[in-house]
């Protein structure tokens, strides 16, 4: 059940909200939490009921291991092997479902073997909830976990807004909210959540899916061996660059908006990454919860920057290789991760040289503009490997981007690409637009909106007055948002539903 489907918008979500708030109004906190677990179970089972049992077993195993590891820490009797077993269980399940075919194919290619593995269907969202549970176990081993009950832990793993494609939430961020937040209907949260959801749906349906229709033919032509021109190559690369931007940020907005409707704030996961002036900043803005996980549970345990410059660079490369491989079972994802690892090494080496020698190159507004364009360009190059089905396809697109197949002619789509680029670089993002209402966990500046936009945004100031709606300002903003929502929903109804890119991870 996709967020942008009629079943979700018109049936699942209204029922989930209505029952939750009825239970919350009656102060039945445990029943309200249990209802969210049941709703999330239905949501996940709608994709594929066959893996509900697997998810339930993993939840129970990790819950029990977390309790044991927490008590071991308190008793001063830590057992590293037990933590290793827990991590191995989670990674083993992920490896089988996601990487078994990849391993068999490479063994066959390397040794001329003919091993055959039956069909394996990847459980949706497994990469995300695997990382969440590993982080929980590591924190339990370190003594950073309270003893949660099974119901709270189940909702931590299964909460449907973030179950499929993140954010990768931390137990300390979300479980206390299940315990302490007001479960009664908040019109302010509902209005803010609906606004974020509509913004995200617009990004996905109107922008990302349109750009996908431009990117896909270019990469399909590269796969087929068709000659590509300079403008073809860059159109495909830039279209996918913006497709994944609006697809993923759209999903993130929708997830945060859905959670906020229930009074739960998820962590910010996306903060205008294409505005970054270097690759370190890019990874502080792109898939922020994945970056946090890789830093806290991979890079730092590897040694981080504590053992000299050379080992720091090795740790960066290893961390990004793992991050690339996490995205998909293909060598192109490994190459994408390796490229970003190399970018990070170069970036840190450059920053170190600047400090040592007092260089001021790249400072000032002109320097930042140049650095932003350069960072954006190398990110685009890396996305080619991320999108291509194999290295030959990636090479074909990259060769076209350096005009090896001729220049070709631009068409009207390039005007749209220019508008989208200006949109990304110059306008505030959704978190900044909604910053006044604090819709998520994390610090984001509040955008200064032009008076017209600010007037349209004021409809969010919905307050509860004895159970009735009271708009503090013009209803024009409310009408505008409802119309946008209707337009987006009409687009959903009139086109084939396209899954989110990160659903496949």
C-alpha cells in the first residue's frame, strides 16, 4: 500500500487516525499503542503477508537480546559474543534475502560454476529495520537502553510511516514519545502533518515521477548500446539526480507528516543536500539518519579519526563501501559508495591542508558558489553508477557526458531542468517552510517567507477550542492547501502508481 495510493489516503489513514484518537481521548494509552502496532502490521502485510512471521520473530529475538544485554551491563557481566550473535542474526537474514543471489552469481562467474538458487523475494524495508535493530542491540550492550516492554519495542520497529524507507529512527527518539506524548487529537499537529504530506506527495507525483520518465529512456538506451549525445547523457544524469532528490525527500516529508498526525515527531532526514559546498556537508544533509548510523555504528567502531590520518581515510572508505553495498546487491552500488568514500578522503585532506597552510581558497560567497557547483557535479557523476544497471551502461552515459558521441540538441525539457535546479538551490525546503511548527526532531532554520506565501501558510494555526476548529487567520490559505491536495490526488488517480526508489532497498 503506497502512501500515494487511493487505498492509503481514503481508507487506511482515516481509519487509523480515527481509532487512535478515540482511544487516546478515552486515555487508553496502551490500547492506542496496540492499535498502531496492529495498523502497522496490516500496512506491512498488505505488501506481502508472507514475511509478517519473519518480522515478528526478528522483533521478539531482538527484544529478548536487548533485555539480556541491558541487564548484563548493569550487572557488570557483558558478553561480547552475545552482541555478536545478535548482529549476526540480523545481518544473516539481510544477507540471505538481499545478497544471496548476488553472491551465487559472482561465484558462478569467478569459478565457472553453475549453482542455482531458487526465487527469493526481498522483504520490503528490511535494510531499514535491520539497521534500527542493530543500533538498538549495540546501545543495549553499551548500557544506553532502558528496559522497554514488547509493545513499545514492536511499535518502535514497525511504526508504519517509517517502516518501509526510514528515517532510521533511534529508540531514544521515538519510544519516549510513545510513553509521554499526548495521544489526543491535536489540530495543529494534524494540520502541519497534512501540509507536509501534501508537499511530499507533490514532490513525488508531480516532480519525481515526471523526471523518471525522462531519465529511464536514457539509461535504457545506454543499456541497449544506443549512441548517446552530450545532451542525452546530461539529461539522463540530471533527470535522475533530481528524480531521486524529490522522490526521497517527498517520501521523507510524507513519513514525517504522517507521524506528526499521530503526535509523533520523527528525525529530520533530508536538508537540501544539493546546497552543500563540500561532500562532508552533503552527507550531513542527505539521508541524515543513515549518515548518523554509519558514523556511530560503523565509522567510530572502526576507529574513526583516532589513529592517525591514514587510518582515518581507510575507515572513511570502508564505511562508504558498506553504505554503498547496503543500498543494493550490485557492483554499481559498491562503486557509488567507493566514489563517495574517495570524495570524502579528498575533502578531509583538502580541509586539513587549508588548516595547516592557512589557505583561503574557496572562501567567500564566490568561493562557496564554486564549491557548491563542484560538489553538485561530482554527486551527479556518482548518481550515474547508482542508477545504471551495470558498468557498461554507466560508462556509456559518462562518455556521452563528455561529448564522446557528439553534442546533439537541447529541447524544452532543459528549461524544466533549469527551473528545478533553481528551485533546489534558491528556495527553502519543506522543513524550513514548516519550521515555525517544529514538525520533526532536529534543528532547522525557519524560512523567511514572502508575505503572500506566509499568508497562505497561516492556515496551519488551527487551534482546539472545546473540540471545535478555530482558524486564527484567513481561510484562503486553507482553501489553497486543500486545492493543492486535490490536484495532487487527482494526479495520483490519473497515472499509474510509481513506487518510491528507496522501497527497493
